[in-house]
C-alpha cells in the first residue's frame, strides 16, 4: 500500500516540478496588516493607485493583489477609526512585492469606530472544502452551515459537541463525559465526525475544540465528491483547523466550572525564519472534569502542531498533526425487557444516579498526520497533493453493553472488553483545480483521484457479565480492578483483522452560463474492494470478501436574482453505501448492489441589507433505494428492494440588525418513513426528532463606558425521540433549554462567564443518558 501511494505521488511530482512558468510580465503584491496591539486586522481596504485594483484583508490580516503591471504606485490602507496609510511601491515583472502595515487609532475618528463586533460576523461561509472549489455561498447549489471559532468563543463552548448545537436542523448525540464519539442526526440520518480539512481523520476517541478554526456541515447525500466511507446520506461535518500565519502572537486560557471542571489551553504562532516563509503554530489543551452523576470522570490531553513552508511564490508545503488522549468512564447502553414503563422519565432511577463507574474504564486516543503540497501551475491552475494518516486506539472496556432491564427493578450489568484495539487509515488525494474560459463561458473545475485504506484490528473478549443489581437499593460503582480480574480468567481474546480499499476518480465543474446563471455538473466513479475479516491470524480465506463499483452523479443550478444578494437554487445530489453479500438459508449468495440515496432540493439564499441579513431556506426530499430487507414470501431469506424517504424543511438566519447586535437562528423539520421494509417496520418512522430549533442572540457594547462588554443568550429545542416507542425503545420527551453568557474582551484580556441550562431543565440525550443540569463555567484569557 505504501509503495503504491509513493509511486502515485512520484507520478505527480513532474507536474509540480516541471510545470511551465506563467511569466506574463505582471507582478504580485502581498502584504500583512496588523493593529496597534499586534493583532491581525481583517476587512481592511487596500487600494492600489487611483482605484486600479482593490481588495480586503482576510482574518489573518493578509491580502494579495495579482496581475499588476510593472511600475511605480501609491498603495493606500484604510479602516474606519484608524489613520490611513500611504506607501510608495515599485512593482517588477514576474516578481512579488511583500509589504507590512501597522494601523494606528485615529483620535479624529475614534467616535466613529466600527469594531469587529458590529458586523454580521457569524455569516462568513466561504469555504474551499465544501465544493472543493473557491465558490461563494450564493454560487453554491448546496446547503451548508459554518460555526466559527468566534461564535464558539462567545458561547464559551469548551466541548466540541456543544458547538454543534448551532447547526440548524441537527440533533446532537451526547454522552456527557462518558462518550467520545461525536455524532449528529442530519436530515433523518446518523452522521459521525470523520473529516478534517476535507480529508479522512480518525476522531472516534473524541475531539478537543482547541484547534478548531470553524466547523462546516454539508447537508444531504454528498458521495460525488466525498465517497461513502466518511459521510452519511444526511450529510457530513468537516473540522477546519487553525493555520499558521506570519505574525508572532499567542493566547493562553484557563476555564473552570461545575463538577470540578478544569481546562487549560494555549495557542502560539510564530515565524521561524527572517523572510517569514516558514511558519509554526501550536495548539494544546489539558482538560479534566467529573460528572454531575454519582460517579463518572474524564481526563484528556490534546496537542496540534502545524507547520507551513512557502518554498516560493508557486509552491507551499504544509505538515500538521493532532494527538488526542483520554481516560474516561463509559456510558451504558440500555436494553428493556418486561418493563412496565414506556417513557425515560418513568425510569425508576434517580436522575443523578450512574450505573457505570468513576474508574477510567476506557482509554482512547487519536493520532492524525496530514501533509499537503500546493503548487500554482499557472494563474488558472493549481495542483494540490494531500496525504493523511490516522490511527485510533482503545483499551479496557469498549462499552457497557447491554445493561438489560429484566423488570422494573433488576438490571444486569455487562461489559465488552478489548485490549490494544486499533483502527488505521491512509488516504491519498490528488486534485487539480482550474478557473478558465471556453469561449465566453467561465469554468471552475476540480478533478481528482483518491485512494483510501482502512484496517480495523480488534482483540475482543466478548460481552461479559459483571453483576445483577436492584436499582431501588444502594448501587456500587463498577470496579476496573474487578473487570480486569474477569477478563484475566477468560484467556486469549478473539483477534480479528479487517481491511478495505477504495479507489476513486471524480470531477466537478461550475459553469457560468451567464453572470447570474450557474450550472454545477459532478461525477464520481468509486471502486470498493473489501478484503474481508480474518480471525486469530488464520491462513484460511477471510470472510466477507467482496467488491463493488459505484457511479455517483450530481447536478445543481443557481440563478442569482440579485447579483451577490439573492439566489435561488435546485440540486440533485447522490450518495451511496456499499452492501455486503448475504448468505441465504439454502447457502446461495445474494450479491447486492450499492445502496443509493438521491436528493432533490430547492431553496433560496440571501445576503442583503448591506450584508446585515444572511440566510437559507430550503426543502429537500431524499429517497433511498436498494435497501436489504426480509423476503416477505420466503422465511429467513433476504431481498434488495427496500426503500426509505426522508423529507423536510430547513431555515437558517444570521443577522446584524443593529451595531453590536448579532442573531443566529435555525429551524429544521424532518419526516422520515420506511416505505418498503420489514413487516413490522414498513410505514413507520425511525423515531428520531421531527422538529429541531436553535438560536443565539448577543450584544457587544461599543461606547466608551461599556466598551468591550458583551452579553449572550440562546437556546435549543428538540422534539420527542421514539414518541411511539418505535422498535421497543422508550420515549424520550421533547425539551427546550437555554444558555447565557457575559464577557469582557478588551486588548490583551478576555473574561467570560457562562451559565448552561439556565432553567435547570432535566432532559435526556438520544441514548437515554441524562444531560447536564444547570452548570456554571468561568474563563479568562491572556493574549500576547
């Protein structure tokens, strides 16, 4: 495998090394702008000459002006509230002029200062990952949401899962301190977080938000550009990490709160050489907390170094990594037999009573390494070569499963034990992106190939009995020492090794039919090769060996009713999942086709009133075909003709109606139905929430008296889960919860106070797990 990837990479090197230089006789201007306190200055106007060219600086204070004719110019840098800067520069042919500016506050204009908090700061959605192309949100016929680090900071979201509460139409799977896996419910389907900067990432042990720049969530089946291994028919979430930049700065933060929560984070950035071509950024976090329940705890450590090296104006190399380690108690999963209650609220167990343990029953860890070589072949074409290696490990008790309620009082506590279990992935990706014209028609194209390898190694002892308890009597926590004694008496574990490969090629083109009418056409060919599972190192053929080929198309149409202000869109999106062969009772083999999910969606996107109101409204209909179900005419046999339908409405509003006032709100409605399925399932729903809502309102003062102070208030609503006791599950009631913050952010210090669950609402997660009651968190940060 490694030799194959190395060979493929070497084949790409000639493209990088011997691409023709695009010496068109023009020059480039690049620069960095910082404020008087050495912070990157974003949204600064940069003007060349007498309005010859202009641009705005990005969030890192960086700007670029390309294709500038050689000559002498005056460049002007201006931002309301700061003294304008003028500088004479000389631009030479085929060379880059590098500049640096530092803004100084203007006494004359201080009364008119518009600070960062006074703009629609949470509406920035531009992404190079969602479409694998640099498209604006209004140009993209897909629905996606972005959670910025600024919103997470304002909400004091020290937990990655809590940050996901800002996604319209999403239900978040929670496990408190006991559950490492991060998952969402999008458009009626489960979604796990397995992508980072558009590449595969092992994150099953947990995700620390210390290195998160923003979270992107794409809605709907997206197999055309992203395959099937890392996403679901409902969509996917993509974690975008913090990147190094040229300025030397850092931030250290400490947070503390209820249940002995303590958290220390650091973010340090610096250039490693004089010309600032070699940049380093390191983020790290130490986190510990207990649970509000009678027992349960979490201890974790995360570190994420990121290195960037700009070899020249064309080639940039990046290398970054993430290491996450945790020891935690585990979350029990329940099974119910012969119980009289139908609602989780009727469970004869105190809300704060845990059936688990305070011992670190589970040790988990993720390690991810990413390398990228980006080469500018010409002004129209860019090559991006990416390589990702991921590893997830876990030891001790995998999970407490199942804790069976045999009646209203008796619970059998069992556990599944494993030692040295690992999941390893390797992904290679080569993309070419272009922005060119054919005749008068503008094309933005990405074409790429991908190889993905996944191996799961398990050393599992199976499900083992711990004890039987009466929940109406005092409950002792499970003991790690006793679990180890039980495991020691079993002998050797059952060792399995499963391997699979995926080979893919894809292309997506966005065609400007007119300046306001855009057409997106995309196609993926995917070859899945499952090498099967071998047991205990047996030389016999592995079980479950099969291969499948999938073809996944996508079509999108966008018409901008008002250029860069209002667009209407329609899309047809496709996703797929590979389905393993089924051995029938007569020993014949059912060889299924891939299962497909096809989405039709129509909606509108807004960015109006001088960018003060941004939003999306859409209706979607997802139909799944080729699901395997029981044959109604032959007992024990399977057939592949099952269908499912998921349809709904989503609304996303982000607005800045008044200076300093920012509002984020979302709503989602989903109706899921098994239209052709097993007898007891057909015509029913999946029991997941139908209605989901979220909002966040914040105000940051800009006057002289309270400048730097801010207030925030928000909440979430989720309708009932399994309201009709689908599949024998208990009904989890609907809930509405509220959170509030107060913060002070000025120059080098930031102080924040957060009150989660203001009304002390008792509510349960999707896994029957009680969620945190009222919680207070305090945070202080020093920036340098």
